[in-house]
C-alpha cells in the first residue's frame, strides 16, 4: 500500500482520539462495503466548532482521514464544516490510494451526520 | 531496527546451501541442456540431478517431474491442460472455494468456455467434506483439484480419501501442494495423486521455478508450445540455475524435514499460547490439529487487519492479513469468508507463519509489540467499546 508520509504520521500519532465529553454533535457512520466504522464528536459554541474528536475502526487511511478532519474542523463555522469535502481531507494527507478514497468520503459523511445531529438537538430545544 | 519475518507462507529466504549450488551452476552450467555437446550435457546434469531428488522426495519417477516457472503455471496447466485434453469425455470439474486464485481464476476462465465447475464449500475449520465431494461427482466429471494445505488458514485436506474416490471413479486428481511441501509427508502413490503443483520459493529455494508431477499415463495438453523440452510437454529453455537451486532446496528437506517441522511446531505453539493467554477476544482459525506446523491464523476482535499489519511493520514485524482493507477489493479474503468468521473478527484476520530462522526471542518481541498495538487500536475503535461484555 502506497501511503504518503502524512498518512503514516497521522496513523502513527492520530490527533484528537476518543469520545469528547460534552459534545453537542455526534455523527456515527459505517461503510457497508468494507466494514469500517467512524464516530465524529463536535463541541459547537456560538456557531463555531470549539473541539472535535473521533473514534474509528478501520485501516490507516480511515484513521488518518479522521485525524486530519478533526484538525481541520476546529475553529470552523457550522457553514464551513458543512462544506468540508472529502477532497480537502485527501489534499491534506497528500493523497490517498484510489481504493482508499472511500475512507475520506466516510469522514465527510460522519461530519455531516454530526451536524445533522446538532440541528436536531437545537430544534428540540426551541420547541 | 529489528526485522522479524513471520510471513514464510508468502515466500522464504533462499537457504545458503541453495545459493552456493546456484552459484556453482552459474559458473559451470551455462550451457543449454538441449545441446548435445559437453557444455550442454553438463547443464543437463544439473537439471536431471534436481529432477531425481524431487522425484524421490515425493515417491515419484523422475520422468513424472516437469519443471515450470512456479506454482501458478502448474495450477493453470493442471486445470486447463486437463480440461482441453478431456473435453470429449466431459466438461465438469470439482474444486473447493478456498483454492489459490491460480486455480479459481483458471476455473472461471474455463466457465466462460462452457465448462461447469463445482466449488465445494468448507466447514468452519476450512475442511472440505468427503460427503459433499461424493455428491458433486457426475458422469461428466473429468477432474478433481483440491489443495493439500490452505495457504491462509493452514488447514490440511483429506487428500488420501479424495484420491481414493477419484481413482475409483476414474477421475483425474490434482492437488496444489505448494504450501504443503516440506511440512507434510507427500507420497504420490499413497495419496493417489495424478498431478501435483510444487513451488521452489516456499521451501527456501529461488523464486520463478516450480515443478509439476504428472503420473505416467496421464495425458494433459501442453501449456507452453515450442521446443521438445520436458518430454515434449513444457517447451522453453530450462531455467538451469533456478532448477539446480530448487533441487538443492528439496535435498535439504529430504535430509532435515523432520527437524524443521519440530522447530516450526514448537515456535508456532509458543506464539499461539502467548497470544491466546495475553490478548482477549482472539479467535483461532483453521483446524487445531489438521494444519500446517508453521501456520498460525487468528482473528483479533475489534481490530482492523491492515492497521494492525502496518503497525507491526513499523516495529519491523512482517505478517499477512486477510482483511478487506488490504485486499483492494473491499472484501475480506475469499478464504476468511468461506469460513464464516463473524463480523467483529473477520477484519482482524492475521496470519503468522514461522520458519527455519524464527527464534523464541523473535516471538517474544512480536507478542510484546502486538499487545501494545492491539490496545492502541482498540482504544480508538467504536466497535470495541460496544462489544458484548
């Protein structure tokens, strides 16, 4: 498997691993195709992502994609996070092997799921 | 950094005595064995010496040994060569669903040409059942091809029984013995084999050379057309140097195989015991007794195989995985799937294969690192957190 140094670096020392206490946005996704599972935890305050953590069951591409995404997410507005595409994650990693692109797509989906969760929670509050 | 090689089923390092023999052949046996002059005859001597030692090791006649480019060519030849030679008699072949891809893809190729293939299932240990085989046999069955030992799980198949059935029914029987050679006693008559695939690089010989055993009287179509080499059945100038090395590798087996097997078993059992005692949620795959002495296949729950393999690699430890993420196809290996390993475990399917140069110290280092890595990966795995406690 031809992984970039950046992928290996994030795989070896992933950033922001674990459940985030007090998270108010949680996204859980799984890839039916390869069996990977991913959870994205966000703490959003005043429309800004203050903190992000993840848990992932998967290969080096899935773990490094999750790690890079949490780094990117911190400080983003909700709108910016909504627009976070998997290509950005791939770019940050210096590229991923073709058959591993779906791992970065899974991260994008996890972020989307977390933001949907956040909106759902807020709607409930407003009622 | 340390380099601990635990992937002997993938390939083996070439033994020093083998390299010496090859070096000798490089210097002396540069001729073409088909030339009748002095230099040609000398080269031919190296080829025939290898043929004789291989034949005697498996209880065959030297005229029943055909040198090839390796296991894949042997498998292709056995399947297609038999299919083409016997197509008037029938177009049905029986094999198993856990064969090497050289067998499976050859069979799929024949299916496109109107042949019918029965892929026998295996039980949870990876064994084919004799009852299933008997049921699958038809009037038009021309070939049964079942591997002697599975390369991933290490499970040994009931070759002798299968051979007896094939013989009784007048069906040709081929076995891919690439993984078994050197680890399992092989006798072509006792096993009723008509054809067998052998490879050099799995037994500490050079890569790119193998041999096919074809019983006297069994006719299959040639695979390579050209010159009259190999009793007019396999054309192409002999790969003299590698054949000489292959012969030397078998000679070493002939003299020492029991010692090696005892060593493999001791090291493998130690590895197995340490892992099962010190890491939880580990499942042993394959058959506990009917298995290759050097193979340990386990599924580590809640850990993904590629992540595990890469982490071990960073510590200088080389193993193999059947996980989906490492296959490029997004599916776990066909063998792991055939054994119906559970969802939480199948992705962590890992193969350790020990060899002549593996020591107890290597295993201690490996298990110590493995424990750290499994703990690290599980700490970030949502499936581990949600396991059924």
